[in-house]
């Protein structure tokens, strides 16, 4: 176990250095900064003496109408109750998250198909050490990106005379754990699939399923979409990281710190369970494509 963790740290350190030397991460982070600046500036323009009025901003008028139509005005009110930074956090972190998640999934499958991972495991490492190292790399870079974005948002808040509320602070650990759980599913797809393209297709399919389940369960009315989503969610929600993230959001929004902590713990437990599944798959199938 000690040798495996040492190998995982070496793999993680190597991949972090490679990611820091590649332009993709910086492009994604720059895109996040630009998105955050644009959304924050538009929000500030839509604030008048009566408070936030989305009709004063073309973007926020369209966004609030679209989200209200899908999830209802109560959802929009809760999302923007402390200002724009909850919504901006999700929009700004999305490019970094997508670059890390899709890159890791495709890279794992590509290197497995090319025999690179098989070559690595002939040394003092195994397939589990390799994917743990990749997971650590994604975790470190995600935490760093969230830290930089948070500092940037604080600067934007000061410049635009906006407040960063406690719900934003509570969203940071939940967002990081949500990202880690999705990274774990990406590794699971890479371990199960035979090549990078198949792993990426499987990962995107699972992500679309979880997103559709969550969107359907939050939609308003008694539409067939909501009914179908609730039926599917009753079975699959327990393996969806978005379900546990929504539990965290509802618990903190309702002032229940115990349920919020339980939601974080369940996200961490789901991540550990998925990684254990990756270990079992790799031990059974090996690292050959």
C-alpha cells in the first residue's frame, strides 16, 4: 500500500507539471475569468434603487426567463438571493472542469490503448496507482482553480460594490467534492472502456443522464418529463453526485448544517466507492485495451 501511494504521488506530480506546462488549463482559466467578469458586470448594471432588476440587462433578462421557465421562479430567486456569485461560480469553473475531466478521461483511455500504462505498471506501480495519481492531479488543479476564482470574485465584488454571501462560501466545498465525484466516474469509464473514444462517449452519456435526472426533478408542473425523471431518479439518484450536491444546497439554504455536512460526507463516500470500483475493474481486466 505504501509503494502504491508513493507511485500515485509520483504520477500525480508528473501529470500536474505536464498540465501546468500545457496551454489548455490557462486558456480554460482565462475563459472562466472573462465569463465571471462579464456576468458580474452585467449583474451590476441591472441593479437600481429597488434592487436587482433583470430587465435592465439583456443577458440576465434572457437567463432568468429561461431558468424560470425550466425550474420555476423560486429556483431563480434562491440562486440569486445573495447576488450573482453562485451562478457565476458554476459558469466560471465550468471551462476548467471540462478541460480536466474530458482530458483525463480521454488520456487514460488513449494511454491504455497505446500500451503506455502497461509499460508503467512493469515498474513499482500498478493500474490503481496510475488512476489514483490522475485523480490527485485533477483534485489539486481543481482546488487551485477554485481558489484563484474565489480571489478573483472577491476583487470583482469590491470593484462592483457587490457582496459575496455565506451561501457562496458553502458552495465551494460542495462544488469541489462534486467535481471530484465526477472525476471518479470519468476514471471508471476509462477503466471499463477499451479506448479513449469509447471512454469519453460513456462518460458523456453518464453525465447527460445525471444532468437530465436532476433537471427533470427540478422542473415545474406535472409534466411527463418530471414524472419520468422522478421514476428514474428513485432508482438511480443514489449513484448521482448531482443528487448529493442538491441535498447540500437545499440543506444549507434551509439552515440545516447537519444535513449539509451529511451531504458532503455522502459525496465523499460516493467518490470513494466509485474509485474502489475502478480498482476492482482494473485488477480484473488489467490495463491492456
